[in-house]
């Protein structure tokens, strides 16, 4: 593993961010979803390194092997972490790929840094533009959905994750798109996270309105979502996101759950590769 250090100027704390950096060529930076870490990207890293890309995947603060501060999990700080990684690694012409919660950092990057050094964007099962039900967002999810998640994490995090990942990958009595061993592995990645970070990030990805960020994305964008997503329903996320970004291609995977980066990995990798080739 590799590490960068940065100072969180808002909170005056020193952070270490863990990342994997493999391959050569145009850089792709992968931003993982909640509550996992950069190791979730294994199917994509293997594929895109073989396609001639330099692949960088990092652990968000509080997750994987990165620092676990007690605070600072708002999207401005998280996006500053992403920018610091890009700057310290001297990356240009970057392709940003964000999954689920990671779509928030991608969107906010265009507001905070005007898309500096970014050439293309891929949003996968993204939480954008706004998940929470409010007077201005009546079709969002009730706040009780997210407060119940936090309460369940506090009560018994391993038990919560067992049920969560069943929904995440669309596992039920008749449908088993991933093996039992894979489910256990994915849960183990989530258990590496700080419990505190896991809770605070639920608030961040549910309560942050990215609507204003969407219009600032000014590079070719690929949006992919599953129509069987029980974690981030496409009617309140991808459908709206695609209407807010000028230059985008939207692909909806029939029958795909939230975790389609794994259940539909071959199709996903090929669709991203086709998008990157067509955007040159």
C-alpha cells in the first residue's frame, strides 16, 4: 500500500490516506462507496490496468487503512482529500469514477476545484443529487430511513451489515448473484471502517444536496444505475442526475442491484471502456 499525508486545515489535524496505484497510462481515480474501501474495486482495477490505464484507488478517511479522525466527514473535507491525492500524485487528464457515496466527491470536486485536471466522469449508483426528503425534495427518502441505519450500526454493526449487503447485492431466497464467500468478504471490508466514520458518513451522503454541483460538471459523463437498486433508488438519483448534467450518457441496468460493480462487472467494465474510447 501507498500513503499520502495531508493537513486538514479546517480541523488542524494531520491525516494519512491509503491508496493503491497500479499500471501506467491515463490515470483513473476510483472513489469507493459506503461502507466499503478501495478494495471493492478489484474487478475494475484488474480490467483497466490491462487496458493500459494507471489505476488509483484510495480509502476515504475513516475507512480501510486511512486515518480515522473523530470528525471532518462532510463533503467539503472529503473532496479536499481527493484533490490532495490528485495534486500530490501530480495527476492530469484524470478520469474520476465514483460509486454510490463516491459520486458525491466527484460532484463536489467541480464546485470546489472547477473540475481541475479532470477530463471525464463516471457515476455509478451515485447518491446524487439529493437523497433526503424535504419540502424542496418531496420525493426523497424519509430521514427515519437514515436514522434507523445509524441506530442499527450503534446497536450491532456486524448484524446490520449482514442485512445491508444482502440488499446491496440483491441476495434473497431465490436470487444469489454473489457467493456466500464474497458476501463475507465484502462485509469484512466494511468492518475495517471506523464505526464513528460509518455513522457520520450516513449523515453526509443523505443530508448533502448536490443539485448545485450537478450543473458544474462540464466534462463528458457516464451515468450507470441498476433499476433494482434497493439502496439508492434510481428514480430519486440517476434519473435526476442525468437531467442536470449537460454532456452525459445514461445507462440503466435492468434487474441490477446497487452492487452491480460486482454482479455485472463484465458488462460494466466494457461499458466504461466503450465510453472512454468514444470520448477521446
